[in-house]
């Protein structure tokens, strides 16, 4: 992230996230991971959360359309 911030002065970071409970439920519904794998995956997510004035958090815990609208709004905002 520091290298990207240095290279792209008008960088905006889109941090798309959801409550861990919502993520766990969605991952379980997919049926591709065991409960243990899901728990391990969720424990890793907090490690990579970006910080800074250029970070915009988009909540993906509700309807997909709402998260998409948030991301599209961010992309269409003039720099």
C-alpha cells in the first residue's frame, strides 16, 4: 500500500467488508470449506484491513445491490 500511495498521489482504497457473522454464514452456504477453515479464514481478515485517510469502507453485509452501488459511487466520484 505505501508504494501505491507514493506512485498514485490521488489513490483511493476501496475496503469492501462485512461483519464476520455474515461472512461465516455465506461461506458455510457455499459448502467449499470446513467450519475450521472458515474460522481460520475469518481470523486472517482483520490483519489486512487498510488504514488511512484515503480508505473508503464499503459494507457488503447486506444486499449485494447496496455494496455494488457504494462501489460504483466511489468509482464515479471525480478525483
